[in-house]
C-alpha cells in the first residue's frame, strides 16, 4: 500500500495576494515585502570621507543599509534590511593568505535594534557603540535631517562565518567549502549604554544552525531549542522549540523570530509586558563586518505597530509523559487487540502489538486554536517501531517507518465524508468487525485526517541503526488532509492537502518529541501558505503517542471551500485512530468511532493534580522484564533529572533531564543504556534529582 496525497506546493517566487496581514516568506524573494510600509527609507549611503575616522563607519556599499521594514504575523516578528550595494552575502569582507596565496572569506553580523517600550531614554541609545559615535549618532550631532537614535531593549541578530578554506575557485562562493558557523541571537541590551562599553548585555536566546553549509547560509528556517540564555528557565527548557529563519537576496536580508522567548524573559526579569496589541515598537538596522576594520552602520529610528501576539498552545505538555491525559475522557477505550487469524487476509490488518491501537482521546482548546489527540497501543515500543526489514551489503538491518493519524468527522455525520470502514478497495479493521456485527464497531464519515509520519532510512549496519541515538533519520513531518470527497472504496484519490510541515534537520531526539511553531509548506488552498508559523507538536512514550495541531487552517480551509464553520465551541466531533506501517505488508488499523466536544474535557488550569511535595515511587513491576514504570511527583515546575545507575555507581541511562511541569509523572525504562544496548540482568538504582530534592531507589532486571 502506498499513501498518495494531492497537494499544491507554493513556490517561493510566486507573488501572493495580501490580506489585512502581510504574508512573509523567507525565500530570498522580496516581492512579499512590497505591501509592508518602510520603517526607515533611503538611509544615508556611506561614502569615503562622509564620516570622521572616530565614527568607525562602514563605507562599503554591500554592507551599507538603505531601507528597514518590519511587521508581525502571529507569534513572529519579521524584519528586512535592504542595502545600497550587493551581493551582501557572501560579502567577501575578510582578506588573508593561505600558504602565501591571497584568499577572501565572508564574515558579518546583521541586527535589528528594537525599542520595545518606544522610549528613547530607556535602554541602549543607538547613537553610541563601544565608546564612539555610530553613523546615526554622528549625523544626529551634525543636525542631519532625519537622523534620530532610539533606546533599544533588545537586538535580534544573525551572524555567519566562512572560515579560510584552502584556495580554490569557490572559496568565498556559495558552493560551500568551509562554512564555520551560522547562528541567531536575541540580546537584552536594556542596561547597555554603549558609551562606557559596560558590556551589560545578556543573552535572551541563542541558537546555532546545525550542520551549517553554504545553502543554509543563504536560506534556512525551522525551530530550535534555546541553546543559551541568561534566564535559566529558557536555557533549561528542552521541551519547546522556537521558530526562526532567514534568507538573503542580492541586496537584502529577511529574518523571522518567534517572540515567545522575549516575552517570557522580560516578564521574569522586570514584569514588563511587551508585544501587546497596539504597541508602537521602534526599530533601526545595525550591521557590523570586518569591512573597514569592523565598521558599524546603524540607521535612524523607524517604527511598526504590534497587532498582538496570540496564545502559543501549551495546555498539554509534549514531554513523553502521559500523566496530563489522565483526566481526559476516552473517545475510544480498549479497542480490539489484533491477533493472528482475527482478520481475513483481504482486510489487510495490522496484527503487530506495537502498532495495534487500544485507546483514543482528544481535546480541543478554543483559546489556543489547537486540538490535541492521544493514541495508546496494545504493545510497545511503538516508536521506533522497527517495522521494515532489509539488508545492507548482505547484513540484515531493521528500519522504522510509519504514519499515525486520527480521522475527524467534523460535522458528526457518518453519511458525509470518507467512511472509515473502507480504505483503498478493502475493508478496514473496523469495517470488517462492523460487517460481522461486532458490538461496538462503528465507522465514521471523516472530513479530515491529521497525521504524523516518520522514516528512519537504512544506515550502514551498526548497533543503533534503528534505535534512538540517531543515524539515518530521513524525515519527520505533520499533515492535515481534506478527505471529505475520498470514498476509500474506489480509491478515487480525492484527498487534498490542507496543511503540511516537515521538521527541519530531523534527528532521533526530534522523532521522539517536538513542540514547535512551523511554517505550512503546502496546501490545496494557497491562501493558507502564509509564511506564518503555526503549531505542531508530538511526543512518544513506550506505548502511546500524543499530538497537537493548530486547527486554524482547517477552519479557514472549509470556510473557503464550502462555507462551513468547524471547531466552534461546543461542536461534537467524531474521531477514530488510524495507523499504517510496513508491518504486515502495510496493514492498517482503524478503530471504532468515538467523539469529543470542542472546548470541553480538559481546561488549561485543571489538567494537573495538585502535588504537595516531591516524591519518588517504587517502580512497577519489580523485578521486571523487559520494561518497568517509574512514577514521581513535583510540586512546582522546575529542572528534573531521573537517572539509572549500575551497582558501580555509573550512570547507564538518563530517563528525564528537562524542565518538568508540576504534577504526577510516569516514565518507562526498557532496560537499554544510553547507547541503545540491552543491559545485563542484575540490580540497578534510579535517582530523582531536583534543586531541593534527591532520592534513590533499587530495582532488579531479570531475563
């Protein structure tokens, strides 16, 4: 069975219609910026002799800033710097020699300074930088018309370095030979005066682009963990990923940053609330490169208006822990455990425990515009599922591949949409059982499915080739598909993409959990491909899968297509689980119908039981083979570490090392060490550590 989805991918060069909110695509094409008003227009083109030597100005065209624009879409601020010359990147800004041969290299840092409180007297004043006038400062001192500094609370920056490769024709080109680093940073400069060079700048968030190369130096977007921050909560948050991206054109740079870390940073630091609806935010461009001995160009002040930042979905935690689902009612409970011989061959059923669906739950939060769903399986580990077997150079290896969905009956009418008892010319499991009058087997009529798919391709054989230490994760992604016209019986293939997104730079850690805002990369409805990141998240436990999706594109899609409004508060929606993997020749498991009500089932504030103190429970079962569960409780959100040790006191496996929300939590150990190898029979210890609590208990693994 091969899954086929018809979608319409929107290419970067296409000019999209603008609605009330600009659509910004980080694609190296600036047509989409035409409708965004200038914050700074026609800033001074530095020429030799315009600035005295002490200003330290850049007077090279390809780093002199001409225009600045900025806009906000959802949780993301996008800004744009256009330069007087080009190409601005690679900029060939450094000259050196390698073994006596002249070579050039590119290096530079490009920022936007943001005056979040729109007050020139607070924050770092942009007329001074490291004991000297900036270009705008000098021009303001000369009463140059239009030269106006601002007081910056933050700067957002991008930096890149092509180091010195051995000389060859593309040593400073874009075919890559020695890209050293590419990264982003957001800095708190509210206490930095620039004049005394007091160095009071603090990292809000910083991230390096993984595996940098010359392609990524020209354009990259995705979601990142905060690699460092002055705020310990942000630095230790290993659960949420934050969107960022950039692209270069011949004479411009466009950047997008999710503002969630900035909002949380200043709330914690000084209870300040920034990026509120209607806020006027000052902005200027700021570039510094080795050209002209690290000269700096800082433009005059401009401004843009914040439309308000929507709530980032957070009412469920994607932490490989299912305790926050405890109070959510079942939509489907104890679905049939497929066993050999239960289904006739033509059903094409999965009868492998680790992909056999058992329970389904779902909840939709109207304020967050998000739907969360949960699948539990009869067996485990459910992912990686080791579902494909092949050979590499004659050596047997296994690989993981699978697609995990829920079908949603948005109008709660079994007669409309794709009926779940048929799929690609054959009965599904629920269809077959319904045909046998099996009690509780009930198909639904689905308007959409929401799915996650992952592929570990075939690496060269070695111990972790299908494990979680990563070597060969090929793709991880999300999709929402319109299947309202797909009947399943005739295999008419009338499925249309509503929303899809690939996880950038996938690896085995991201395959197990990922909570992020990502860009919709393709849709049958081109108006949904906005460049604005939307919410997708997932995490795997040993025998369960939890997923979060924004439902905003679904609402807009069907309003545009049929005029129907779905996901209204109080709507009853039918749901079933749906899995398909290479196990049993692409067998499919589809559960009976359940339902949930939009806006009901789990509130943001009541999802976690109140815990009075830290505790570590006895593992169960004990002794165990092959898995055991360990429960613990935390009264407050904070850094938690749960580690398995052998009798020599050596750490063999880290179960938890994250910032964990308050509540009761359960994790599972499968007897593997951090290298993915099976541990020997014997006594092991597990230790729970927090800032104020440490406890150790003993367990026994038997074979």
